[in-house]
């Protein structure tokens, strides 16, 4: 793929949109932006020999010259993407569910437009359809999610704490996260926990000095429950913030024991995840997950007994699964009736092993799966409350979190809407400092790999002290 633009600030956005259409590798596009008083013109030349395409497009757009630099850049990006979408859509006779939107957070875009006064909340769906070519169903979904979101507090002193445990029992076929298989790093785990505690103690001083108020804590990964009960206890004993919500991911049912759940309860963890992904055991074996359905049921029963709020993740489009299989999985999920269900669309990531063999993926069934979930779950008392997208998701679809009975995960909303500062510790963790008044976000990444993190933890502490000064 070759992308050439006379506005290099837009080149990545153009490439991302072209990638969503998934044209041939010999796709070539040149873009020229012209601006005159009151008019912005986008000119495209699109070539693709394998599809017998060689065509020019020119789009004229109304444009205000008195905008500040940030607003001008944002509108130019919006216009070039919708113009390009119209061009490629007409060439390939193909539409995308999210239209010209390529970002991770469609709801954040819509919320920002409402909060800036650009549109009224009741016009979200209409605006997404008209100005971004979003499908009617996805536009309505976005509007419903914004309506259902609760607990948003825009206060630069209210923050979330995230701790990353990038370790799993095994590597899933579709996974592209920087996560380590347990057997390869088990001898380093105690040292890793030492470093987490060291960074946590430094973060505690930052929080006290600002002063910040920690509202939510989220321990993710990876699979944090791969740690032993003793290791979990040692880490959690160092966390002494009084919070509204405390979540620990326990995604693999084969890592959950009563002893570990007792440790979590002792330290006032309120939410956990138990992620079957599917209830088809042949699929589980195919994707590299070693748990059995019986282990999911046992872990879930224990979690209910201990009083945890539970989320369950499921993936639409797993290799070998047709629509009927996905329906059976959702039927079982509804029998269990967890407080939260998250429906993911399979993503073929460059860093995942699945990229090298996509046979057995019934991509056309995926649209039916997602549409079915979006209809079935609300019929059974669940409401959508957060949404995000990833690159290379089948059919350009999305991931949606659902809740029932007001059991939302506020951290998920904070994270997706980027409304609150997040102090993140551990390998691969990304701290985000949100300046609500100034409408900007600064980011500070930790080293991705455990060995690098252990070697550089003092450096990370120094950078955090400077970052949050």
C-alpha cells in the first residue's frame, strides 16, 4: 500500500481508513489538499491494478478560515476522511459499519462534540450518520451508550490506579499483547512483584503530594490471577487506598481457586472477570486456552458465593465457530447471568499467531453474531455502556460492554472516554494525565517487557515524579 499526501499530518489517518476497506496490496493513493477562502478541496488519485482501478476524485467542502490551529486540524482530518470514504466506498461498492471513523473511541468523539457545544445530545445518532457515514445501527448504539454511561467525574484531582500483570498461563492464538507465558517467567515473578511494590510506594507519595484522590483501582494483564495466593496477598497488602471500585482480572478459570478469591475479598476487591471467550471446548483447545467449561462454572459459583460482581468476555468470530455456535455460547451466558458481559469482535493482529492461518474463520457470520448479541442482551436486561474498536477487527466491527442492574465498571468508562488521569504501574503500563480544562492528554509509557521494567524501575519512578510534578 502506498499513501502520499501533501498534508503529512493526515497520512496516517488516510492509511488507517484505507486499511479498514482492506483493498489489495498494490493499492496506491495520492492526496492533495487545497485551501482557499471559505473552501477546502480534497483531491484523490486512486490506483489498484489488481482491481482495475485508476480514478480521480475531487471534493469541495465549506471551511471557516478563522478557526484556531487545533480546531482547524481536527476539521481537516474529519473532512479528508469522509471524502476519502465516499470515494473508496463508491469504487468498491462497499460500506463500513463505522463509516469514516477509524479511531478507537467513537463514543469519546461524540461526547466531545456534545460537551464542546457543537451538537446537542439528542442529535448524536443523526450527526454520526450524516457527517461520518456511520450506519444507522452503530449510530444508535453510540447514542445509547452515552446515555447509559454513569459515574463520569471531570475533576483533575480524581484519578484511577492501574497495575499491570503481563503474565498468562499460555498464549492465545489471537493475542498480540506483550504478555509472558507463566513457565517462561515464573522465576522472575517475585522480583517483578518487588518492583511493583517499589513503584507503588513512589506513586503513593505522588498521590499524597498533589493531592490526588484515587477513585478506582484496576489490576489487569495478562492474567493477574496466575499469581499464587501468597503473591497476590503480598501485592494487595501494599494497596491501602479507600476506593469506590476495585477490579482484578481473573480471566482464565483454570487460575482461580477459593484461596485466591479469599485473598481478593480480604483486600476489598469488588469486581473480577472470568472470561470463557466461548463455551465450545473444541474452540478453546484450538485457540490455546486450557480451561474446561466445568472450571468456568466452578469458578463462577465460587465468585457468586464470595459476593463479587463478575464480568464475562466472549469473542465473536473465533476460528471454527459459526453463528449457531455463538448463539449457544450466549444462551449459556444468559443462564449464568453475570452482572457484566463484554462482546468482542475477533481482531487479526499483526502480533498474533492467528495472522499466519486464518482458515476456519467465517467472517460473514461475524456480522450476524454481533447483531444478534446487540439485540439479545438488551432483551434480557443488559444495557451497553462502553465501546471501543481495534485495528484489523473482522468486518470493521467493535467491542461492547454490557451491564445489568446498575453494575457498571466505572474504570472502563473512565478509560474509554479518557475523562480521568490514570497512574499506571508495571511492565507495559501507560500512565495518562488528563487536563480537562485545557482539553489535552499527556502519556507516559513504562517499558513493555518484564526484564526491561525490572532493570529500569528506578528510571520509571524518576520519570513519574517529573511527569506528575
